[in-house]
């Protein structure tokens, strides 16, 4: 080593926080336009890892217009000459990278940002995107129903993000693999109320407007970020350990449906025992308006810490309430690695319905599962490899739960329950896919389960459940 190189490296070590030491060796690259999901190559982006989004919007509920900014704090995972954000339709006023105006171009839903100078590997950078306009709903191959920023004539707004509609209202790395914390600073005219993922930190009156500040401190996938604007009535309960359960009901939401949500404290307690502690600070639900997607499909979505339910009677049923709650452990705290792993989150949520219904009594569970097996028709797809244009099928939901019941019978009650708890704990706030789940099932049960999963998860004809 030449002496001058030695002193240069020493200087780099001393000035670790200084700009440029690593730029000497790493070639400058353009960040990829996809994160690497085998089913949806354009989803998400490469070259950086988002730490935090701060979404600051001034919303006019009647006009359905927004004006504001999203600030992204990220780390560069490559020496970046440019990088992409996913963003749909809204008009971008300007982009700043580390407070310096950056060039940007747009090609459909891909926005390419070119900073004034390359971003060093492994160093944090900040992007501010200023934008305005009227958000548009989208449809997608995997779920051909309008999703995203949904607006009702009376001014009510609900955001439904799964699987990729987050980019209808803020620019982001639109894939569950890149999770981040969130801050929402949403300003609305009085008397509108904002309910979002996370905890309400502050409300500030400013003339005829109100600012609502919500924060989700635990990592969250972009599709689980949601804000909802209505003239809500707030209903609070105390959960296990004194946790706050806060639900937001529209004024005309009937009392007969509201009381369905009274089960939440005991349901959280039930799953705390089975899966380990509830993963977020608060829980609750928000009832959506009857606009998209509720005007097409009766549904609910496990928004992190604030599940959103369509206003129907079915969506206030015990089964649906339990399903969305269970997703907080499986789907939210543990995000999918790839969208093809969707059976894991949906299968576990449906299985949680059966756990609740049977009170985890093995004989009752076996009866419930048998009943579902008899009503289940195999399609040409396997549970573990759904078609990219049909993620949300009976295979994914009931099929996934049947695989889990078969696994329980294969490895025994004790190992199966240990598997659920260990899985929730080991991958808490992270990502896991089918491979991780199979490896953990083998580890906990000390069985070689390759033959089992080949038969149950990857073959097109599902076996019958053993007695
Ligand atoms: Zn679900």
C-alpha cells in the first residue's frame, strides 16, 4: 500500500460522515425501475431503501383536490446517478434531493429522478416531491377492481391501497419489501376529521382548517398506508394492557353494526395468547363510504393499525372483524417478500377465523376445516403459485387455510402453535415468504416437510384432509 493511499483511507475512516470516500470505487448506476418481484417486474424500485415518508397534504374534500408534498428519507444501496419513484397521474411541481432541485421525467407510473450529483452508496438522502391535482383510482391485473384514493360526492375520502394503489396519492417505493415509518400531516376544512394508519399525535386549528398529524412508527408497507376523511364519530375501547382501540364510524353508520366491533378487546387478547403481543401501539377500524371498491365488491382491508371495512352488514360480521385483526400479525407486521406468497397472509387470516370460531379446540377446528374442504373446488392453479392475474382467489384464502390445517395435523398441535408464535416473533416488522415459512416449519417440527408442501402447496389437486 502506497503511503498516500494509506493517508487517504485514514482520512476516509476519520471522516466517515463526509461525502465521497466510497464514490472513488463504486461505479455510478441508475436505480432499477422494479424491486425484483417475479410476478410484477415494474413494482417498486431498486437502488435505495426508504426509512420514512412524511406526507403533508392540504385536502379539499368537496373539490377532491390535494396540494402538498411527500418527503422521503432513504439510504442509497448503490452509487446512484438516478433513481425511480412510483407515482400515478398527479402533477409534480418540483423535486428536491438533499435540498437541491433535481431533474425528473415521467413514463406512465415510473418517475425518474436525477439528482444534481450522484448519491453515495450507503448514505442517507432526502427527496421532497411537491405535487397537486385530483388523485385517480386504478385497476390492476391482480385485482381488477378500482382501488386507491376513493372520493364520494359528499366529500368523504377513503384510501384503499392493496396491492399497488399507494402510488395514487404519494410517490413511493411501491412494494412491501421496502417498509418504512410514516408521518401524515393532513389539513382539511372544518368540520372534517382525518383517520389514518398509526397514532394521532396532534390536531391544530388554523382558521377554518384543521391539521391532523398521525404517525406510524413501526415499519409499514406502502399499500397499508391510508388516510380517511369524513365527519366521523369516534368510538374508543381499552384493549389488553390498556392499549387504545379507536374506531371511526360515519354518523349514519347503524348502531346494530357498530356493536359488532365490541369484540375487539377480547379478540386482541385471544390472539395475543396465540401469536404473541399485538405488534402496534393502537388498533381500531374505520368504516368506508360506499364508493370504490365497496360499490363493486364487499370487502375490507387490513390497513396497519386501522382496518378499513365497507359499510355493509357482512363487513361488520365477527368473521371479517377477526380476519382483518389477525392480519396485523400476519401481513402487516410480517410483510410478504413477493406477492406470489399471498397465500401466507390470507391463509393465516382465514385460519385465524377458524381458530376464533373453534376457540382453538382441535376437534371443532377439524370439523370447520372439513366443511370448508368439501366446499372447496380446486382450480388449475396451486395455492403456492397463484396466477399473476388472480391473486385473490378461493385458493389463496380457503386453500391457504386448508394447507395450514393439514400442516397442523402433520406436525401436531404443539409444534404448530409454536410455529405460529415463532414465525410472528422472528419476522416481526420484517418480511418473509413461503421459503422462510417452510424452513421454520421444518425447524420447529424437526420434520422433513418437502413432500408435504409439494403435495399441499404446489400441486394442482389438493389432497383430502386426513381424519
Ligand atoms: Zn385478508
